[in-house]
């Protein structure tokens, strides 16, 4: 998808002005609350009118104040998944899902409802009342409803925000499956870096109504490492595992990671903070930590007052962070062999 | 007290018929007015709102008199209507009109409150899913205002059953044609010895009002069961 | 602020209480409105220290009001029925009732309308009459229509008015094709004319009884006013309005 945007809008004290051009299918809009992400969403969808500017998607002009073009939302074919799902309370799940589908001409119905229902795991919910669904279920139905309207682009506005903390990432696999399988461009709006990295390739960074950066999620994460409470989050997709006592050993490259995550062992996405990786010059004789990994430095990068150490461990990438002095202490240069020591409890399951 | 004359039975039947007709006829207008007041951005909304609420604060007799000025033989529209052969004053239609005008603000207020409670996001969502404004209106706004519409209609119906001031001015007191229960009671109150009959009709009036209230409650409960909000 | 309020309250109370002193209250049938107003004005000029307060409405309504406790010294009804009602209720002594004036029933309407007999009324679309339940004129009209065998035909066309004056007003405004009123009312009409004098055999004689209530008997100024009502001057005024004085 190609998008050309130039917009400005003033809402009371808040002034939003931006201009960008991008090409891709997994775009992120990142920024803290109040940065204008929601405003941008409303302007793109046609729910608010810009003071001036233009919006062009794949060659079609959706808005241009100089040419007096302003398509109403129902004509833009841009689907929106809102933060609070906003399912129609007077209709059941099935009716909600088919609302948009019924309103597009038959020849535009490129998506098979049955396939979508399967991908989102909605079969068991079909006969139910929307008011009895959990937060995660509501978001899945909302996504299904939007996808079934076969839009040219889907805007997801902080979709994980309203979900329970411990469970919210569980919806990510559903999101990934839908966008992989049905090939619809996605504009994902969030203030969470993790969500950006999981769902998008390119990221537009906003602050106080202005565009301050246009980069990749990965770059963003690395740049923020030094100022972040949680450092750089290593996102580790892990699969096969074996049980060792009450710990799980997941295969990772040609090594194993030992985790003490609660609950059952299962494949999924795990996170490990760069702060929780201690680097040793040589293999320690014995250690309480269960993970002692042989690594080789591939790159060093500055991030605030910390140094990011990008390593390659048995074919897998890992990023740790150290203070400036440590670089000298350990003689960190690309190519240096190290041992990364990580406690089993340092890992956290995302989903 | 309850040995009603044929005219009295006519009054009861007439009351019910006039109230029902007035309510049903006013419903689409009331719905449209409430929609305009809540969702549109037309200029002059405040003025429209004020005009519409006027019958609520004016004495019904004044409303009746203004309608008479408008539609009477010598009235502003009266001449035109007479040329077209349409006669409204002192007919059953006038009684319906009196009830419609007097009850309209009640209907609109109720529907409006219901509409204001609808999450705007739901309407926005429907638009992004391809619904035009009238589609949203019928598939989202109308069902979600159901309860408020019902409450407004019941209120208006009950008000119509009791309408007197405007009715007597433009519809007159014509037994069998426009003499509704309130007018019949008024007639009896002027008659020495008519207390018993007046009381009998009063009790009928009360019973009808109760019936409307109970019906309203039943429908509200049913709506709640089907669509818990 | 408080002192001022109390002062004005006292003044107001004193004013309302003082009003009771020399007053004569009349309850008079609506058809006598203009005549009685002139009578009262004439009397007041002679006796300015006595206040005459007339109350005009349909006779039935007035009788009801008095029965329910409304203050009245004199009651003039447009038919004997409601005078008898108050006598039965022991509010008016039977010996205090006498005939005051007489009247006749007519049908008024627009000048151009052709009415020569009662049967010509049947095809009309709307006819105003006073409420038969509470006005004598309505009862006389209903009586005449029944005697003429027309009542069933005109059912549904009869617009009920609260009193004879309202019936006349409907006809004057053209909202009805015609109205049954008294001859005396017709003489006051501007837009309508007498189309038909209802044959006397169809209805009872219209006699207006006058009665003094128990309250009126104890009231000194009432006597003087009554005497005035029987005087030649008063008779002259009544006749000028079209009432028959015997």
C-alpha cells in the first residue's frame, strides 16, 4: 500500500500537523498518549475533518481541501478496530461479524467468512450475545467484523489497551494469522514498543502532534534502550522444550534456554530484558544461574548512557546492555567471545 | 355511577382512538426531530428546540387558540384548506391534531434522552463498515432508542387521553365525534346531579392510564430481557 | 426587608377583609349577561356604597356552584328546573322564588342561509347548542328537536357549548352553520341573524325564576336591590334587551 498524507488539525489547545509518505503493509504509529495518534486515526478514517491537507492511498484521493474532495467514512473502505471494540450491543456475534460484509457488493467480497471465523477461533462464540464476551473475545470479534468488510486498509487503535494485563498479548497470534493470511495492509497504533515490534515493520513516531521519526521498530527499540526502565526487550520465539524438574529447557539455535516460567510449558513468544543479561569474559566456574551461553559480539551501539551489545549465540541474536566502563573492562569489540549468564526467572512469557 | 349512556361509551372509544392515532402519527416526526436535535449540525437548532418545547410550557388552551388562528375558517391556513375542501376544525382530526401538538414535546424529550445515551462510537463504527447515514439511522440508532421511543409513546398516549384545553378549542365538544372522556367529564361536572356519572368516567380514565403504565412496564421488561445493556 | 413584607401583607389582608362589608352577590344565567350588567351599572350610580358582584354562567353550572357552597345572595336561572334543585337542597326558601322575565328560542345563522322550518335544519353539517346537561337553552333546543322528530338525524352534528353565549360565538365565528340561542341573544348578534323562531309548541315556556338564598335573606342591601329590579326603570331596561316582562 502506498500512502501520501499531509494534514493539520487544531482541537482546542492541541495542534496536530504532519506530512509523510510511506509504502508498506505493516505500519506502526507510535507515541505516548496525547501525541496525536488517535487524531491521525480519526482523520484518516474520515471521522473527523482536517482543517487542511490531503490524503491519498494507492492513487485514490480520499481528502483534498484544495480540490474540495472529502470522502465520507463509508466510502473510504478503511476499516477501524477501536480500543473498546464497540460491538453493536443489540446484535449477536454473527450479526456483528456480517454487518460490514453485507454492505459491500458481492464482487468485492474477497474474504470467506468461514475461513476468517476459523482463523480467529470464533466458532464457539457465534451464537452468543456480545455483552457476555470477555475483553479478548470482543476484540477478536471486532477484528473479524472489520476484516470481513474487505477494506483496503485496517487501522487498529491501541487494540490491546482495554485488555487484561496478563492476557493481552494472547491476541497477537490471532492478529498475526489474520494479517498474514488475508493480506490486508495494517496501520497499528500503540504506545507499546513491544506491540510495534511484534506487529509492524515501519514505524512513524509522534510527539505532541508532530512527526518526530520514521524508522523501523527494531531501531526504535535500540535507540530507547538507555532511557528505558526495561532496557531492550529481546523477543524470543521458542518452540520445542523438555521438562527438567520444575523448569523448562527450550531449544534455541544450537543451544538451550532454561526457563522457570509458571504454568505449562508450550511454544510461544518470550521476552528477556537486556538488563537481565550479565556478560562474562570467561566461563564462570559455577553459577546459580541456569543459563550460561557462549556468544560472540557482532556489534556495539550507543543508546543514551548505556552501550548495547549485539551478540550472536549459537546462530541466534541477543542484545545485552552494559555501562560504558564495562566495555573496557571486558574488552568488548566485534568478534570477542563471551559468556552470557541469564537466570531462569528472567524470562517472561508474552503469549 | 357506571350506567353509561351510549354517548359515554362513544367518548371512551373516541378517547382511545384519538390517543392511539395521535401517538402513531407523531412517532415518525418525533423520531426525526430527536435525531436532528441530537446528531445533526444544522444551524438554528436552539431555535427549533425552543419552538418544539413550547407546547409543553404553554397552557393547552393557548395552544388550541393558536391552532384555531392557524386553521380556523378565517385563519391563516384556513382559507387555503377550505378551498381544497379539507376541513379540520370541529372534526375528529382536530382532536388528533390537538393531542399531537400537546404531546409532541414529551415524545421528543424521551426519544432524545435515549439517543443521547447512544455511544457515538457505535455510529462511527457502523460508518467505517460501509453504512450510509440513513443505514446507521435504521440499523443502529433506531434499535438502540427502542426503549426511549416506547417510553415516549406511552407518555404521549397517556397525555392524549387526558387532553382537554386544546381539544375543546379546535375540536369542540361534539358528542360521538370529538367528545373524548375529559370533555364528557367536564360536561357532567356542570350538570347538577351529574357527580355520579362524572366519577364513573373518572374511574374509567384512571383505569385506562393504569393500563398504559402497566403495558409500558411489560414492554420495558421484555426489551431488557432480549437486549441486556 | 422583613418589616416591609409584613406591612404589605397586613395592608393586603385588611383590603380583602374590608371587601366583605356592603356587597350583593348575584348568580345570573348567561343569557342575561348584558341586561344585568346594565341594571347593575344603573343601580351602582344610585347607590355607590353597595357593591353588586354578578357571576354569569349557564344556569346548571351556577346551581351546582351554589350547592357546593359558592356564595350567592340572588340566583336567576333560565329555567325552573335548577331553581327547584336549590329549593330541594334547602338553599333557597320556596316562598322566595318568583318569575323574573320570559324569553323565546330562536335559531340563528348566516344571513344567506335559507331556513324556513325545523326540518331544514337536518341537512346542516354543524349546529351549536348549549350543553343539555347544564344549560336551559340546550335543554329547550333538545326538547324542540325531539318534538320535531329530528334529534336522531342531527346526532353527531351538535357541537356542545358551555353556555348560550358560547353557542352564539360559534355561530358568529362561522364555525357552525347555526346555533340555538334565545331571542335576546340573537338581538345582540353582529354576524348572524334570526333564521327561524322555534315554534313555541315544541318546547316549554322559557321562564326565568329569581330566588333569594338563605344567605341573601340576612343581607340588608339585597332587599333594596330586589326592589330596584321590580321597578319600572328596571323593567324598561330588560324590555330594551328583548326580554318579556309580565
